[in-house]
């Protein structure tokens, strides 16, 4: 099945389907929330990791994916994440997403596809993506929106925003700054889909400059062009990060629910300079820093300044302790506070909600915080996709959640 045919599977509801959907639709205040949220009403996954063909038609509320380890639960979340800008939940090479055949071999020229119908306050949209088989060496994604091929992944972000929490993020506050930058950039995408394109352009210029400096035969004029481009993109990236952190900090500092208050700050050259100077002056200053650091950067293989050196700083709002010094449980709670605050900010400013993709999150929370998480998800009307092996962990959601069970790459309704 091609990306086009996978996307084409989505068609207007028949009268019978519309009536059935109406019977499931929440009434009263919940109906008002549903009108102002974004959610996936259909998901089609084809030849993606261990999923040969998966079709889901969930309701607007939480979706629980149950199954043993390796059944394909996280693969569903990863497929959904690729309906938004960026490299997805696992940041894997596109060729690695292809379903393996006999003897663990990936067939050539077939490709994988993910498609979804997204319900928004402005109406439904059909999104689709898959690996570009016309140029497999480039590891490029094809993106389709409402049946038309889009020029960039930013088109996905205009329709859908998603934020995720995975077990791999348990060390987010203890490890290097790169993972925190990626996490922050994912939050920015919800408000500025073009942010992904600027990041890609910046990283490409950064790699090209490093290569030229390493080889030692670059023309000064070409280095100047690259550094000017890097400075321009870096300031735009820093401004977007700084703007979001400033707006998000207020919500994170509020003491409510089961999660602790969080204090946010942003460290980085461009971010600091933007507080003191206009953007044009910061661009010139950054470009000058890059030019002066060429000899040192040629030895280290990097760049002494730029958007790749920023860091998101988080601390516990009740006692001011840096997140990396808090207990593992407190770090997870702080991370969820930031994610839930971001969802609320998205709803307030975009007028609709993001998807939450929460992989094995319930298993790492105590009963009080697990109940608090579910309460906030339901209160905000979020379509949260949650995975787990223990159905009992999701019992507090009751009938508000739709459940699926995965087994050996098959998706089955779980009542």
C-alpha cells in the first residue's frame, strides 16, 4: 500500500457512522470541550515496524493501549508522532521504520505509511506521511495534507500538535543539554511549526561549516555565508524558545493538582543577548563570535556559540532545588507538570488541544499522582494515548477511556 492509498482510505462518514458517533459524543459541558479540541478519529498504520496493517477509530477521549512488552504499543505512539513535524518519538532513521520480512530482512521499494484523520475545531483534516521511495538515499519524508503533497513538514504542525513522555526521558534532567533542547523544541512546534525547518537549516549549516573547517581548505567568503546563515537561524530559534519558556513559566509555577510547581529558565548565548539587544545586533554579534572562533572550532569539530548550545533549566518550585538533584519520582513529576502546563497553554492560545503520547507513564507514578494525571487529562478534554501492561493501572479512567489490546502486531478492541 502506498502513502497515497493509505491516505485515501479516509472518507466522509456515512449517515450510519455519523449517528453512531453522535451516540458516543459527550453531552453538556463535555460537548463544549470536545468542540474546542483536536483529536485523532482514525489512524491507519501500514508496514510500520511490527505492524503490518493497523486500523484504529478511537473516540475523542483517552486511548489506552495494553499488551505485553514488544507487542507494538510504542510503535503506535511513534506512528502518531510522525504526523507532526520532526523526526518522531524515537528519532529513528526512516529506513529503520520499515517492517522486516523473513530472516529479519527489510524489503526494498515497498515503504511504510501512516495516515490519520484529525478532528479540529475548524473541521477534519487528513494527514499522511511515509518514506520517499523516489530518493531513498536522502532519508526524506513525504507529507500529505488533505490529499495534497506538502512542501514541508511544517504543514503537519498547522493541523496537529503532539507532545510525548517516554521511559527514555526519565533521565532528561540528569543527562546532557541536547535532549532537553529537543524536548523544548518539540514544545515550540505547537506554536511555531516553521521552527522545525529553521532547526534543520541551522544544523545543516553547522555540519557543513564543521566539515570545511576540518578539511582546512574553505574559502573565507563561503565560511562567511554559512556563519551569516547560522547566526540568522540561531537568533530566530533562540527567540522562539525564549518566548515559549517565558509564557510557559507562569503556568508551571502555579500550585495545583498532584504535580509540583516548576520553575523554568533558558540558558544560552543568543538567549541572554536577546534580553539585552535587538535581534539584528545579536545576529551580528553571533556571526562575529563564529568568525573569531574558526581556529578553535576546527580543532574541536563544533562551534563555540549558537543555538546548539542552549539549555532548558528546570527546578522544583517548592524548594528551589535543581531538577537534576531531585529524586527520580520528583523528576518525573516535574516533567509531567511541564507537559500538562504546555497542553493548557496550547488550549488557551491556539484554541485547541495537543495530543499527549504517554508511554508506560502510569507504571512510574504512585497512585496519587496517577489519579492526578488522569484527572487533568479528563479536565482538559485531552486525547491522551497511554500504553501499559497492567490494565488495572488505568482503572481510574473507567468508561472515559477506550481500550485496545495489542498482540504480535495485531490491534484488538479491549471493550
